[in-house]
C-alpha cells in the first residue's frame, strides 16, 4: 500500500498519457495558431526535427568523435553480424542501446561476449555498442541556437543521480534496496540481474551502484 501511495504522489511513476494529456491542449493551441508541423522545425538539421523516429547514430555522425564514447553501429535490418574486432578494441563492459530509443528501454550493460551475443540474438532492431563511461552522475544540457546566429544559450541543466545504495555493515544488498520506495520499486527487474549477490552484507559506507545510466525507470533521480 505504501508503494502505491508513493507512486500516486510522485508524477515520475505516472503513465505517460496522464502526464502528457494536459500538455496536449497546449500543443493544440500552437497547432491552431501556426500549423500542425510547427514543432518539427525546432532542429532543422535532424529528421522530424528530432521529435520522433530519429536515429541516434545519425546524431552521432554530426558530432566530433571526441565528445561522445566510442560507438559501433550494428544494422540488424541487414542482418549484420557482431563486429567482434571493433568490440575487442573498445573492451568490456559495454553499453547496448537501440538506435531508435524511448525512455531508456532496451538499454543494457553487458560484461562479456556471451551477454553481447544474447542481446544481439534478441535484437530485432538496429542498435549501438558503446564504450561504458563509469562515472556516478549524468547531466542533460539544453542548448538553443537560432539558425543563422553564431552564438547560442544554455537554457537548462538537469542532473541525473544514478541509483545506488550505501552499506551499513548490517543489512544485505536486498535489504538496502528495499529500505526506500525508490529501491523497492526497482526490485522487480533488479532481482533478475545475475551479477549481484543480494544476500551479501554491504560494508559500512560502501556504495553499490545498481543502474548503469541515469533514467527514472532504473531508479535515477533528476535534479536541478
């Protein structure tokens, strides 16, 4: 019951249609005022303005290689095999993500070639293999530049704290996870992870990170 109340009081757990329903009226206003495709012109260099159905790899190809992790594109539509030589050059662990993503779905951290092959065999979609950047925090930076202007502005920065627990020397990893509503709501998928010993007592002040990326579906916390 406590978890149900927690989900009701925290909008990040609400179904997407509940969150976007009131926003729909605002969109409708602008569609009537301008035209149905007005929002597709926000990012003129991207397909559909980056609003939907946009390839991550196409975005990467427009960026300098130095500002994003080493990345390999796998075209499953053409039944491409795993590029093992390129994977070996990057090294494990690796982040796997669909080329067309949504809210972190299909993103996984793999630690060996067997897990990579399992992901590949289950993937009916094009995907990216990326170098894993092992840092405790992420941030989303919102940048705006009007076409034709030489300068732009940062309109917002959102920090993302990855889901983790801190040991007390008494509680097991499972107990630490279930101590907070945020952790308890992640337990359904966490218990399927084969690499964690949930019966182990975590030493005092030892931090165990339980999600490889900052997304609320994996327990991440967003802040400004």
